[in-house]
């Protein structure tokens, strides 16, 4: 039974279990022409701080994960084109939520103009590839930590 329907989530109760329904999402490990991993720092009100994250976003109705990843990367960073590889899909919080995250690696990207949504205040952070391992201890966002670890494993 649906007990809540919001802009981002729906909550259902099934046999006493609360289940959050959320669209699938993507995260992109983007490597620019200077061999930097491009991250975004943004305010996350739920945890009351700014987090350093991979460019990411939720799938729109009828959109494939790759289409979404390309769109989100361009919107948030201006980066586009390049070579794309799907590296993993996983549930973000399967104890109570059905969201599946699709992680991509994009390389050989062209610079362009970012066009973030009106409610997104993003700071671009470029990290040289050689510095990514030392950055891992600072990352508090699960999709970013998973994405970077998968990238480093390649």
C-alpha cells in the first residue's frame, strides 16, 4: 500500500515493511583530456554538508542508463562525447530502497558548457589520476567511492 508519494520518492508498506521506491540512477567516472577525474562538490541537505561526488543523476521515464549518464555528465560538467564503458550496476540501499545505480567510465571527453538544473549549485573539482587513490579516504558518498574503486581496479 502506498503511504507517501513525493517528488523524488514513493513509500510503500508491504507486510509491515517500509519500501522506498526511487528511479534508477547513474554515476560517471569522467576523465578529461588532461587525465583528471572530474568530480562535483554539492550541498546535500539530508546530511547537512557538501559532498564530493561523481557526476550523477536519476533516469528519466524511458531513458536508458547510458543516455542518462551522457545527459547528466553534460549538464553537470559540460563534458561530452568520448568513449563510454558500463562497469557495474548495484542497489544503493537494498534494505529499504529499490534504487539501482549504474556506473560508467567515460574517457576522451570534449569540453563544453555545463547546464546544471536550477536547484543544483555545483563546484567542479578536477583531480589528477595519480591523486585519486589518496582521495578515497575523504569520500563519504557511496556511489562515488564504489565508482572510483571500480575505476582504479580496471
